[in-house]
C-alpha cells in the first residue's frame, strides 16, 4: 500500500480500478453474463486480479473483512482455468513476461 498511500492519486486510481472489476466480476460470477463472452473481453480484469492476488490476505486483514475483493478473486481463478484450457502455458508465460519487463525498468 506504500505505492498507493491514502490520499494519493495512485490510491484513487487503484480504488476505482479494483472497485470496477469487483463489480464486473460479480456480474459474471452470478451468471448475469455468459462466461465465454466475459472472459474473451476481460483480459484487463484478469491482469488486475493477478496483480493483487498475493496481496489479498494482507488486504483482508487490513480491512478486517474476509470477503474483500472476493468477487475479483473468484473471477480471476475461474478465468485462469479458462485461459489454460484454451492456451496451455499462457498464464505462466504472461506472468514471467510481466516480471521480466518490470525488472528491466528497475
């Protein structure tokens, strides 16, 4: 949370992005939109989930709410299975690629 400290523009952007994808994921998780249609068009949502997935336990503890970003997590896990079924190895390759590019910036 240091990179997105409260009151900062980064914090506002983070909250807006997470809030949007939490809501969109909730629609998909409840079956209000076809999974194939949603997953084909929700790559950004998966990247958002993937970016915070390791932070979820700390975020939930901080907010004292075990359900914080639960819709996004459920969607992300389901989408990962869907991606791997369609393109085996893609998720691992994407994660490695992102990690390599981020490390090159440091």
